[in-house]
């Protein structure tokens, strides 16, 4: 299947999969819920967050959409979104302040979420989404991209009795969001050029330098070059074996009123 990765525009919000539209793990400070574990309308909160970041900072998402043989977006496709990535300045990401390996470096943008909508384990789409994020940040003069990763040892925390006190705030759930779903696997990040700069048993912080050739493998650099030239990406669509990239349930909901215009 052929796809094209483009910056996310607010009017394309409903093309995102259900989990991506409703997930506010990174975007809402759980302490503001006064002990409640859900929001009345998480989809509205997510859309409002995107609108705020787009207005104040600019593009904060990339979306992969199916396209035809001429590279034109296929608006009649059964699956309107093939993959997505969200990123923002750390000051706009409340949950980032709660992780034990924070704060994010002052010269970096934080990659928060990455997901694909198919299960093909051999797909290059997740790496291409990161390449699109990198291309955007390089054009904007950003020095580095950072992310909090999750390790295999995270499974140890499934028992609440074993949860360290310093992790309670970071792991507080919001509705159907969870740290297992919403934190990107560290091995995937390392495979795509990130390096651990703040080790941790469960949540290391990783960094990708964007100044010296990006430090990427040749195939990822080639993907970035194609993006910069505006060429369409052609690849099989699928997902890597990571809890943060599992295929969520698809769906559409009614339009929300009062959307703000983006830059």
C-alpha cells in the first residue's frame, strides 16, 4: 500500500484513529482531575491541546494517509489514517514533568506518541514517521528530539504493591490510557538512532541529535532526503512489536464545535 506523510492539520483531526483522538496521557496533568481517573470529553481535550500547540508553536503532528498512484491523498480509503506521530516543546507536555528521568533538555522537542494502524511486523512506516518529524524539526532549527522510553522491566509494575512512590504520579491512568500503551518502546527508539542519556530501569530518556547528519543509518537518511524533496513515501503498512504501537480500535465521532484556526 502507498502512503503519504504530511503535517497534521486541525481539520484532519477526525481522520486520526479513535485512540489517538482520545488519548490525553501526555497532554493532561492528572493532578488537575482531583482524584478522578477520567475526563468528561477526552476527545475535546485532545483537540484543544492540538489547537493550542499549533497556534503557539506550529505543527506538532505527522499523519500518514493512503494515496493513489499519482501521490494524491485517497479521501475514499477505508482506513483514512495509516499512522501518526505527535511531538511538542516539553513545556506543553504536562506528563513529562512527572517522569523520573526528566526534565527534557532545554534545546530539545519531545516525541510523545507514535502509532500505526496495521499489524505487518516488517513495515517501515514507524521509521518513516520519525523521519517526517525530524525533517520538520530540522527545517525549524531544532537541535534535538528526545523521548521517554519504556523497558521490558515495566511489566514488574503490574502489581500495585510493587509500585515505587516516585513513580506513582507518572503512572497515574487517565481513562483508557496507560503507560503500557502510551510510552514508546525504548528498543524501537534505539533502532531509529536515539541514544539513552538518562538511564532508568523502567523509563530511560533518549535523545536524537539533529545537527551532525542526524546520526541515522543510511536507509533512514535516505527516507529523510525523500521527504525533504517532497516525494511520496511508498512502503508496506504495518506496525513494529511495541506496546506503544499496537493497532487501536478505529472509529469516528461527531464533529466538535469551536475549533481554532492553526498557523
